[in-house]
C-alpha cells in the first residue's frame, strides 16, 4: 500500500485539496489538448506544478529524498511547459502532444495511487500472480498477508511500485496520445503493457526467491532488488521502447520534435 503519513484533520483537508488540484490539472490538460485552447493548457501545467510541489514535503517527511528530488524536477518541468505553451501556444504539435500525453498518463496512473480500493486490488492481484508463478515452479512460497509473500520465513511486501503501474501508464499514455492509425496504437499498447506486467511478475518472483534463499548472502535483497532487478528492468524497458518505436515511428518523430522544442523554445518565433 502507499506509504503516506498519518494526517490530522488539518492535514486531511490539505491532502484533499492537493488531490482536487491533481484531478483539476489533468482535466484542464486533457481539455486544452482536445479543444486546442492554450490558456487552459497553461493553467493545467501550473496546477500540475503546484501538485508536484506539494509532494516534495511529503517525501521529505518520510525521508524519501530521491523521490523528493524527482517531485521537484517534475514541478520545474511543469512550469517550463506552462511557459512554453504560453509563448508558443499549440502552434507546434510537440506542445499539444505533451499536454495530451501528460493528461492520459496521469488519468491512467493516479486512480491506482489515490483511490484505495484500486490501489489494494492491483497490489493484491500482483501478489497473487507472483505467488502463483513461484508455486508453478515448485518453489514453496507462503502468503503471509494479502500483499506479503515469504520464502523460508523471509518476507517481502508488495507495494504499488511492485506492480509496474508507473511504466504501464507511461507507455500507454504516450502511445495513445500519438496521432497514428488506431490499429497500430492498440497493438503497441497491448504489446508494451502486457510485456511490462509479465516481466514485472518475473522480477518480483526473482527478488523474493533470491532473498528467501539468500543467494547473495546478507545483502541478497539489496542486490536482487536495487541492483540486478533495476538493471534488468532498464534493459527490458529499452527493448520494449524499441519495439514500440518500430510499430509507431510517428512517436519517435514527436519525441525528437519535443526535445528540440525544449532546447530551443523560441525557435521559429518573431
């Protein structure tokens, strides 16, 4: 489950406000892309920046400095996007695509992060599938709880990050936002998301098995989870991305145009 700190009444109001800001920002970004209304896009990116800024304190509060830096970077990126849309509008397809892609990615991901029922369901299903894979390989695994698995009395808790929903939402959102034939987009989404989720189940099983059997001694969990699995996941995502680019060459062009736009935000302006 999500590691959110306990909130008093005032904190609950603040958390509710940031959630409202999140959904409003995503709605505005989607509306701006569909209606091609730049000022709505600017408002959406600024509200998205406010949301990410609010998360910095949360991550610092739980001593998660890595994610606090990521949240800070996301906030700066949103501010830069608001500035780019305000300066250039949707005259180029890259700014329009970025707003559309951000909205779809967020709409696909944040329900699982913010809605407890969906959050618990996804984590629970991932834990069950991981246990089933290990059982299929005749590896004795015990479900200590709905989201905790154990081998040799060494347990691992499945959390939202273990479901690969971030990568799935990212790939699906970016692919669906591309102006390309529907059949190719659906095929690319099906291929990428299914591959990511299946490989993630294998990753979870590997980490649990390596830790439970102490393959690497006392540092088994760290080496399996933070080193081997992360390196393997990176290579897997690169291969999946290459497959997606092969199916959707339009996406590669959009990304190339977008990176040029970031490097030269005033290109083509009087």
